[in-house]
């Protein structure tokens, strides 16, 4: 009898724990979001800058204040130097072209946008993010190239459909393109690529899962996109590798402080002067 009572109590305790777990899980399951469509328009200008427009359609279940968009911008060259895509935000708007409040921060090799979306409660909302890249083009000896992570690879939710439209200057020749899908480093090519004159159209073949993305590699003949001049190259290099110059700048500042304030004041030189000593000789006459 005692054993039966113990089993009954244990069964009730397990049932109670399962009920509590279900109650805790219900709100989480009822609150979620996904990316319904990710469409990106990329314009490669003749001066080497790249303008990007992202039109992202979100589906919200439950109540949300906003979303995050994380863009990879920092890479490492074969020489071990930092290669940073210098990104300038232009605007963040909703589907009615109303400006949305956003915050921008740097986290590791990513730029993170926190975008506030009003009315994101059991609804579908569209966010349009526009920005400019100053140094995204790679200039090789025989061709120029854009290697671009279209969607990024930090989405914590699936992307049901993603596409990209890349446009180059009119008359560009030798245009070729390839698209990769999947997690970071994946070589899967589950996307359709179509080239027409100076444009490239890319469309994924299936939804992207957690932390999967779409990457485009576009190449073309030289002479249609102009590299930056020597002065601009120096400025871009300094902006990408500014941490290398922190010790030098610190040394210059400390040296200036020492030179102007830290040295002992100069003292007048001490000159030793000598006076000629006069010797008085007294003659004594001896009487004879």
C-alpha cells in the first residue's frame, strides 16, 4: 500500500512538471518571426562604389519591437591585413517610405542594425534598408570582381525566399556570375543565376534555414569600373587598418608631451672665473 502511494505521488509530480514545462513553452511557441522574402538591389557604379537596397518582408507572430540586420564587413587578406567594407547607411524606411528609427553598432566583424518596427504584432511588415559600400570591389590584373554576401549568415530564423539583382555600368563585357547558398563556407549552389547584358539575376531554389545565406560572386572585364586613385587608396587603407596606427599615434602624443612639458628646464651654465693673485714682496735692507 505504501509503495502504491509513493508511485502515485511520483506520477503526480512528473505530471505537474510536464504541465509547467508546457505552460512555459506555450508563450515561446506563440511568439516568433520569419523572413518571408529578402530581395536585394545592387548597383555597381563606375567610380567603384556600390549602392545596396534591401527590401525585407517579415512575418511576425506575437508582439515584437523590431528586428536586427547583421552585415559582415570585415575580412582578412592573404597578407594578414584587415580588409573592411566601409559601409555608409543612407536610409531605413517602411513599405510606405516612412523613416524608421534604427541604431547602428559594430560587433566583431559585423555591423549590426537594430531597426524599430511599429505595429509588429501578428502582422507582415516590410523594411527597406539602403546603404553604400566604398571599397567592395576587388581589382585584379585581368578582371574586376564583387564578392558579396547578399543576405548575411547570422539570421536566427529561416528565409523563405531570397533574390538579388546586380547591375553594372552600361556596356560592361565579360560578365560572369556564380551564387553559393548555405552556412558560412558552404559551396552549395542551390540558386538560379541569369545574366542579361549588364545585369545579373539570382534566385534561391529553396528556403534558407537557420544561419544560412546567399552569396554572389560577380566578375567582369576591366575598364568599366575604375579603381580609386593613390590618395583614395591610402585613405581607405588607413580607415580599414586604423588599429595598426594607434601605437604610433600614442608615441607621437607622449613624445610631444615630454618635449613640451616633461623635460627639466634648462639652467644657466656655470662659468668658472679666475683672478690673478698679486704677490707683494717687501724688501728688507740689512744694515751693515
